């Protein structure tokens, strides 16, 4: 068979498939333009491009003019405009042209995204209706720090000790802020369904703030005492997992050794935390009660939050670099421990970046992240006690935290003993 005919058949099938995909969704939504219309317009774009690209541009103009005339007719007849369908129709025509030009992957990727957006209309409307002005501003700020600030920063060390790389530090701020913002949005969307969601997602954002939130809930609702311990254990579990993931993200560029070492230490801690939390959940046998107040967590993409994290991470980077240079591994570990009191997430990121720059080995990195997680676990118990003032629950929580600490310590000691 002639290769040219085979390629032509692939383009016909691809453009028809794109039209069918988007057209079926419009058909299911009971729109006037359905499977046949979208398939034809996709094939029309593909054929026009194959004949002549100039003809394709003219054909797009004609399609847009037809769409405009149809919407004018709707206005004159006092019928609602089909703006989404009209835009999808025009885009399907352009996707057919992409297929004609041989850009199969781009065309199919766009078709899948368009179909998903059309199918998830109800969910997207419900999601955006819950967003506050703070979250919208946070999204704009995220775009600003990615598209404007990052390209302007110098890519290279600006100090004689090769510690501070502005672009590298800002990239860290971008990644951590984005992860925290996603968790925060999920917490805002799901938190009112139950305090258990707030405990897990809040632990990913800020376990210390979550401990304070759970303490306030207990103080305001004494009946929450049964669920307080397992919920705080879930927050601890989320914090441990987050610390390990952050180290893996920022150290994976130089190989999986550090990630595996951290997994050896934090994995048993997370497993023990999960088992204890499940046991306490089964023991309580109560459904999660809705929180009496909204989460007090602050948006991680508020300007003050981004600036504070940036300054904190920059300070930890400089101090840890100097401490390691003058005091070796002991100085670095001391900075990680004290830095965890302010933010265990920033200490975790610092460990990962130090590994990626070949400044510390995998085993010291696992010891450092173990100490950071240990400080976080202790801090959560202390904050919970200060807020709730419930000695019995705090003693119970402290006793349940001990197995996590012991297991992690044994794993870290084993790595040191083996000299891995």
C-alpha cells in the first residue's frame, strides 16, 4: 500500500475521531450541534489544510462568520446564546487543521481537555463558586511569581561561598507554594464535610496550624474528644508523608538514593502512624463531626505568606550553608532542627536541595528529615495541649507518638550502623 494513502487515512480517522469525541459530549448535553456537525467541521478543517493552508485560513473565517450569524439569529429570536458550543465548534475546526498539518498529539490533547471541560461544567461551577477573593488573588500572585519574577532572577551563585542561587531559591518557593495552594484549595472545598478532611489536608499544608484548629474544636465542642486523637494522628501522618515527598521532589534530580534513604526512615514512621490512627478510628466508632468553625488556615499564596516563606527559606539556606562550612554535618543538623520549629516543610525542602547540590549524602539527609519530623510531632502535641488544655488526651497522644519516634530512630540508627 502507498504510504501517502496510509497517512491520509490516518488523518481522516484522527480528525473524525476528534469531531466524534467533542460532538458526542454536545449531543449528550442536548445541543443543536452534535456528532454530525462537529465531525464534519473537523474533517472540513483537515481537508482545507491539505488542499492549501491559505484556503484553511479562509475556511476558518467562513466558519466564524457562520457562527456569528447563528448567534445573531438567536439574539433576534430572544433565544439564549450558545457561546460555549460556538467556541467548541470553531476550535474543533482548528483541531482538524492541526491533524491535517500532522500535529496529532497536540490535536488529541486539546480535544480531550475540551471534552473534559465541557463534561465537568457542573463540578467546575460548584468549585469556582466556593473560591474567595483571597484565593483568586492568590492564583494571580502565583502567575506573577512564575511568569514575571522567576525569569528576572539571576541564574547563578551571587555569593563567594556558592550558597545563594536566587533563581534556584525562587523555583523552590514556586513549587512549595503551588503544592501548598492545591492542598489549601482542597481543604477549603472539602473541609466543611468533616473535620477528618481538615486533619489530613491541613496536615499537608501546616500540621502546627492544624493542631491548633483541632485544639480549638475540642475546646468549643467537648464531644469532639473521642475523635480528636485519631484526627491529630492523621495530621501527623500527613506531615510525615509531606516531608518525605518534598525531599524526594527536590533531590530526585541527582538520583533515587536520598529518596530511598528517607523512605527507609520515614516509611516505618508513616506505617506505624497509619496503623495507630486506624486502630483509634475503629475504637472511637463515631462518624466525623462537622467542624463548628471554618478552618483558620491562612492561604499559602497570600503575599505575606509567600514573602515569609521566601525569607525563611533564604535564611535557612544561608545559615545552613555557613553552619555546614564551619561546623560540618552537626551544624547543618542543628539548623534543620531549629528551622523545623518555624516550618518543617521548609526544612524538608532544604534537605532536598542540599542533596541535589551534592552538599550532603543520602544517610545524613535521612537523619536530618527524621529530626525535622520528630520536632514536628513534638510541636503538634505541645500546640494541641496549649490550645485545648486537655491533659488526658495530650498524654494519650504523646504515648501514641512514641512508637513512631522509636521506629524512625531505629531505622535511622540502622542506616548509620550499616554506613549506607
